C-alpha cells in the first residue's frame, strides 16, 4: 500500500486497526472501521474523501483530541491510545499544531497577540512576529481579526499553530470556508511550513484538486482507507484550481 518513497522515511505515526464508534442509545455508529495508516517525517499527506468518511475522526485521534475505541496509534513509539489525560495534554502542547476550517481567533486580541498566547505556553517557541512573517502577514500583525479577510485570519491560525515549532501539523479542511484564490494562498502557507520547518503535515479535504500538492494521498470511504496514491512530484499550490 505504501510506496518506496514513503517507506524510506522515519515513521512518525503508526495507526493499526483503529476503530471509533459512538453508542447512540441502542444504535452503534462506526466512524472508523479498522484503519491502518502511517505518516512519515517531513511528508505532506492529504486525507481525501467525502463528508462522513472518517477523515476528521482519524485526524483528531492522531492529534490526541479524541481516543480510539480500539486499535493502536503511536507517535514515535509513544502510545497515544493508552496515554493518560495529562500525557495527552503534554503531547498536544509539545508536538502538534492544529489548523481547523474555522479560525477560532480571539476577537479582542490582535494577530500578534493571538499567536503570542500560544508561544507563552510552548517549550521552545519561535517569535510570534517570525511566525506571522512566515505566512506573509508581517504587515498585518497589529490588526484585529475583524480587520482581516478570511484568508488572512486563516493564516494567523496557521502562524499560531506553527509558533510552538510542532513536529506535526494537522489541518482539517483549512480552505473549506474560503474561495479558490484565497484558499490557494492558505495552501501556499501550509506548503511553506511543511518544506521550511519540516513539519510532518496532514491536510483533510474533500477537494480532489488539493491532492496534487501532497507526497501521498490517503483516500477514505465509510470509515476505511480505500487506497493510497503516491505522487511522483508535488504540485505548487499555484497550479491548483477548483
């Protein structure tokens, strides 16, 4: 299932037999049904599939925001599925950056202050100013969210995620609320972070065009990994259109 290009890299995540279900009264709803997948150091992986296919559930389990009902997920040998709450909190704080479809910025804080709020609790953060410069917002750092466009707010959210120097960047539909042109600018920022910081990056999308920017594309359907594609080369986000 995995190509030589991926196998040759250090394994960062190993998910084996991951199942997630929710009991709704007498009905058991399965979100994941025995998923096996790995992520490798420095790669860009796109999780592609329709709504309800299990993409977000898998990403939340990898990021320690949710727990698997069965199976094992390991991050560099650390067993996330059996970690205590305190260990999961430390794991998220030290290793994982999250970017969601909705920006979740604090409206009463400037862009700089929103990013600084994260750097103050990180172990080895970059300067908030440097994180904003990296996503092309050095000239807007003193603006409030209400003074920024949707794409700019999402780039602030990316700066906030990367300011703690995470080894993993997990992005859930980061362009879902944006038009094509603005979405491409956001994808350029994610691509830059992946290449320059070396953060292992997973991007959830239902948009097949975005798959072109990935090293690997994991296709999901009905809680399963249906197949995995290896891209021979990554496309620049500027080459993507939808």
